[in-house]
């Protein structure tokens, strides 16, 4: 099985690090993974996106045009990537600040209030992990939580390891947003 | 009375009678390409003597420049790397960092040191690489046929300043050695000459100090030798020495510019 | 691990003696990671941020001249600055490793991925008749593996080797197995392996001189002939490539580096449409796998060469297959990476069902 994902949003929303944690979680679950960021000045405030592929087989292209799952965290990213969800695929987007909604009927669409959920948790830094929870829940491939925790440990610097329980909590919160 | 009338040749060539010898490190099997009267030969000789006297022949590596001294590797019997024009200090940086027990020196002309290799020279000195930079400044590009150097004097005629160097066209003579003491990486900066036996002896003492600094890893030592290029200047060797003393020393006065070993 | 970070780990584990570099996007992580890992504390490897790319390559020249295993890395504009030094290293018959994580040009260009330095890398790059051994990684694992391979080939043939990567493999993360830590050679071992090197006349040996200068034309010709004989030997023995499904294919795609992976995905998409495509991925760009391409092309209806440039490797492909079949180019420029779908479209429009010229 292969899962092809793109996560897109503003720089500073934790897009790249969310992709990194996802990639490391897949790695801990013994998958082949690629993590391919857009890079450059756009990291500092403009739009950022990262393509993550999780697969049982050797991965060919790390760069794609169609995705199983698109996570869009602003209007610009939603406009750009909603048409690129494969038929039958999944589109997750954060409701906040969205004025033009996608009208596709051949895919599953999950508008979520990730910002609201994050505020309920009381730590705005957990935003990307809330979104990650939704993503993990929506994925057909069920990544075991223990490997997600291992992925968190692997990708976070040690000085941030005390935040892992908060991150777990945020992921669990995110999982509930699509039910 | 002629000595030879009373002494056999074997009696003359004896250690106790010896007043001068070609340094053992100066390779006698090759013919030097320098013009008669050129200062490079003297500087080569002094470096050869210093290396031999310090007993560092087997772990000294020289870096030769592009310019008249490009063939220095043919004359002084140590390992040599020939650098691209201006890059000798970068080459020497790696040679010394990768072999910290070795003594590494560059031999650079005015083009190498103060034109194309200004960045490398300044930065190697600023990093305080434990190397010796020998800078032979004859205010002209000899190898390529006598064009202007950054150190060419105002009014001096060269192939590219046929009417004399003009400030408005060519800028000022670059006294690069004066910049070196400002850099914290340098431990010893001096400007000397080799136009008289006394001057050559003094330069030798300076070179020795510089090599000792490299051995002791005190930082970068820069020894400028204000030199003649009688061919490029179109003068007799004797006249060139006079011209240098009269004109060059005004712009490039001789003496130590920095010596941290004295302060200690 | 990111490709650029992997390079830093690999060079330390290879037991390299020195790295000299200057920051430039998209490869600065190489120097950053090395500084963070502090190999001088463990293996004794020297790491130095030089004042310029020019200085860095000349430090590599000096290090290589002393027999040490040294490398530099940069990206396209910086690699242009290094060309003089690379020419000297090749002419002086010295082993060294140069990494180019190439970006779109010309000029300052973009920081996004590109393969527009193919000509520069494979045809010499600097002045004079010389070649680099050029390795093109398509995965982070190959970034790691080619550090060891590049050094080994450089020392075996006494010639500089280049890893020609692009921003995709430099910036992407994927699974990678790092090699075991090899010890650095001792000074005695360096002297034994490289009796030609300039590191002091220990034991009173004859002096060594590393120089590329020879004013006597007849002797310079001999030096050139020696270099050319070496290049012929490298062409004979070191050509490397990968083929995917070329046997049963009707069409070929030839692509290198990260783009070969996009082409492989396009091949999978093509198979769903019943179009049988094989991939030839040159791993050594010089020596180019001319015979392998010619052989794989036998009986094929056409070849698409996919590159992130305006058409560079296509010249070597055409030299390999002559005019036996249509050879067309598809490339994106300026740092744009084509999607697998775009590659498939190009294959269909240019090779499978070419529109007749009106």
C-alpha cells in the first residue's frame, strides 16, 4: 500500500514539522518514506508545503501531482490543491479564514475547526498536531499510535520531549474532529 | 703574490677556509630562470638557509605562486605545491591544517598577494593560520612583461602605465603589508629588503623568526621583501638598487610592523 | 534524514580528512551539519568555512596535494567559481570530491532544483581537456553511497569526482542506512598510499612537486595524453547505470537523478494505460553509459529524454543511438519540477502519438 499526502499552509503553521513527524512515524512503522518540502524564502512567512509518501514498496517519485490526502491550512493552499485530490481521496482543511469552499463530490471532504480545538487545549503550538490527529484518523493506512509517539521522539529535539504528552493529547483531540 | 702560487687547490678547499657556500637546499642541478640582478635568487637562498638551519627540511612544504617565482619549486629542495594565481594562502591553509606538524610557507609576488589573491591573503592571516607568507614586492608584474602591479608607485612607468601611474586612472599604491598588523591572526609582520649584504642578513633573521613562529604555532607571519625588477624597470641591477632605495622605501619603509613575540 | 545532512554523516564515516566549503542554498546543511557533528573531536577530520568558494576549492587542492581525502560542496553559482581550482586539481592528477547540489540558472538564478549544470559537470567545466567522474544520485541513500564511491574512484584513478545532485535529493528526507565508521588513514598510511604527495620529505626522500605547469609543448602533450589514457580507462571500467523494465518496453525514457524517479512514476502511470515504457538511468553521467543506452534502445519506437534543463543529456543520448529512432526532449526550466503526469503527457505527445508538423 502507498499513501501520498501533501500538507500545505502558511509558513509558521508547523507544516514542515508536521510532515517530518508523519514521515518519522511511518519510518518507525517500518515503511518506506519520503519527505519533500518546498524550500526557500517562502519558509519565512509565505506559503509552505511538504509532500510525504508512506509506502510498503520502494518509492519512485518524491514529487507528485495527485494525492490520496490533501491537508490545506489556508485559502491559497485549498484553491491550489483541492483539484489535486485523487477521486475517492480525502481533503482536510481548516475552516478558519476560508471563504471559498471546494465543490468536489467525488472525494471525502473534512472541514475542521483545528484552531478552535487547539485553543481548547490551551497551547497554540499544538495546532499542527491537532491537524495531524485528523489526518491520521482519515488515513486508510492506520499508523499505530505507539509508532507516532516514537516518530515524535525522533523528530523533536530532546529539549522539547517534555511536550510529547501535550502533542499526544492534541493528536487525540484532532482524531475526534471528523466524527 | 697570488695565493695559488703557494697553495695547492686541496689546501684551499677546506672547511676552515670556507667563507661562503651555496645552501645545501638550493638545487644546483637546475639553471635558475631569474634575470641577472633579480632579488628572487637572494630570497630563495635565505629561505633555503633558514630551513636547513632550523632542521625542518623533512617537514616543510612550500606553496609557489603564479608570477616570476612560479618555478620556485625547481630550486628549493623541499616539497612544493604550485598554486593558482593568488590562491597560495588557501592552499597553505589546508596543507597546514591537515598536517599540523608540518611547516608551511607561501612565496607570493605583488600580484599574488595584493591583487588577485587579496582575499585569500587577508583571510588566511585573519584566521591566524600557522604559516609564513613571504611577499616579494617589486612593484611590477615581471613574468608577464612588466605591467602595473597594485604596488606600482605613482608616476612609475610600466607596460600598462606607459606614461606613468596616475591616481585618477589607477588608484593608489596598495600597502597591503600595512593592513596585516591590524589582523589579530598575525603574530609577526615585517618589511625588509635584500639589496645589500647587511639588508640580506637582516631579512634572513626575520625569515628565521617567521619560520620559528610557524613551528611554535603563534599565528601568521608576513615577511615582505621590497625588491627590484631591473628587467621590468629597464635599469641596470645597480641602478635598480639605487632607484629602489630612493623611491620604493619612501612608500614602503623598512622595519617591523608588528611583533607579538617581543611583547611576550 | 535530509540528503544534505546525510552527506555530512557519510563523509565523516568514510574517514575523510577534510571538508572546506562556503554557504550557498540549497546545500548549506552540509557545512551546518558538519559543524554540529564536530568530527574534529572524534575522527580528527578538519572542517573549515572558507572566505569564498574560490578559497574552498583551493584548500581542497592543497589538501589533495598532500594526499588527504578532502571534499567541498556548493551549488551552481558557487561551482562556477570553483572551476579554476577543479581544472588545476584534474591537471595535477589529484583525488578530490566535489558535491554540486545544483539549482536553476543562469546567473544567480533560483534556489529551486535544476539539472542545468549537466554540460558543465560532464564536459569538463573549467579550462582544458579534462573530465570529472560524475555521479548522479536519485535517492538520499545514493547521496550517502556516492560519497564513498566518489572518494574511492577519485583515489583509484587520481582524478577529481563530482556528485551532481539537485535540490530535490538535497532537501528531501527518506530512509537511509549509514555505513560503519571507517578510521581515518594514519599519516604513515597516507604517505604509503600517496608517495607522490606533498607532506614533507620524511626519510630524506626526493622532493615532491605538485604543479600543472609545463611550458615545453612536447612535454605538455605527453601529460595530456596520459590524462586522456586515464579517461579512456575510466570509460572502459567505471560506467554505471540502472535499467527498469527496458526489455519488454516499446519506448524508453532516459533520465538521471531525482527526475529519473519522477519518470519511473510516469512509467507506472503509462502501464495503466497500456503503454510499455522502460527507464534507463545513467548513474555515471561521465563516463556516460553510451553502450547501455544503445543496447536498451534496440528495437524501441522512440526515446524521451527528461531533464530539468533545456536539453543537455539528450546530446549524449543522440550520440548513443544516432538516428535509429526519434529522440525527443522534455524539460522544465527555472526550478520547476514536472509531475509524473506531465512526463507521461510529454511521452504521449512527443513520442507515442507525435502530432505531425503542419
